[in-house]
C-alpha cells in the first residue's frame, strides 16, 4: 500500500485532472490523503466529490490551517499509516506507471533505514500544451552536491519509506519547504537514489509555488546572467541551521563537518569562502566549475529571511 499525501490550496482549476491521473495508475493499492489549507474557491467541493466516487480518497477535515504549503504537507503526513509514501502536488498530472515504477524501485532498497527515491518529470505548459525537457537537472547524493543548490528535489517526484516519514515528522523551527527537508534528510540520515525517468507532467503556470523550472542546462545558463539570486539563500540557510540543531547527533561526522563549514562561511571573507570551495568536493549540477562561476558572479549570501 502507498499513501499519497496531497496538500491543497485554491486548486480548483487543476486538481480534478490530477485526481483522474491518480485513478488511472496501473498500481491500484493506494490511498490519497488530502488536507486543505483554507481554500476559498471550489477545491474542497471537488475533493469531496472524488471521495464519494472513490473510497481511496480520504479528506482530512480537521480545520487546521497552516498558511504554508510545506507545513501543510507535513501535517497531512501525520495521517499516513502505510510503509511507503508519495507527496503529490494538486496541479500536476501523473503518468499511469508512476506509482508502479517507484514502488518497484524503493522495495529493492534496505528499508530498515530512511530511504527516498526520486523520479523526474516533463515540463508542461498547459496553455500551449507544450511538453518537454526535464524538471530536475541536479541529482545530489551528499551535502557537498546539495547545499549550494538552495533547494530540494521536487517532492512530488519522490517515494519514501516509513523510516523517512518518522524523520520528517520531527519539527524544525525554520522550514523552507517539505521537499527540502526530504532531500537533506535522505542525503545525511538515510539514502537517496534516482529513477531517471519522466513519470509525470509538471505543470508550469503563473502560480507555481516554487517558480517555473528550466527544462535544460542551456535555458538555465541563459537565465543565469539575468538575475542576482545569492549563492546561499537566507531561507534555505536558516532551515539548514535548524536541521543541524535537531539532527547533529545523528548526522555522520563527515557531513556534520561539511555543514559546519557551510554555515560558518557566511561569516568569512571572500578568500576564505573560495578556499573552502576549492578544497572540498562542493559542486552544483555535478560541477565544481559551475559553482566557481556562480561564486564570482553572484552575491554570496542574502535573500528573504
């Protein structure tokens, strides 16, 4: 059995299509746990309609409002009872083999430890009906390949086990997003792996919570010089500090030292920061060179706090 965790908020334009794609999955043994964060449109009515049509949909109507998508997902996760769990965004469409391929991949793992397996997704412009590219272009496997990305891997592309659920239900004082928590936990407290297949359509529209993705390295390169986003984003940095404070006794020594280096670097001068990058295995998109280029062209630390 798989529990699908679906956090909703004002999704009436898209959510019905997503529900239909879940019902079309080739793997049939699932429950979809839906929690709404105070929608003011017709979302809840659509959710209740599908709960009446298919008993595998379960609406958690507990009146809890978090006003934050990451907290909404983790609140809904509390209601999961299955050995394997998937996050699900309200505005995507899953290809029919998504659950089947993900469950096959994670069942081959050592599920006595926290495990997460991520697939990939096609980008989908639902206005023009253009489908192509890949949503995920970076595949971090450790702290040095993750932290400078300022993000986690797309949570809706993942499957994870009960051991990982237990980790995610430990609260952090500052949490930027649920999928960041999943990714950093998999890289340090368990195991992370990738199924390099596009198994869903990642809808691109003006209200994407995490912004629109670039489907290729060339498009990312074209956008590189058009913005001045910092190398270390303050929101993700504060989440990392909270993560370290909670989990430092469980984090392997090597990862702990790298986290401390990363955190301390915001108080160092440019020469010290550059030396840190050169002497470690720090990278983005599998490349130290890309990270060095960013180092010289971007502010080191900043963003919303």
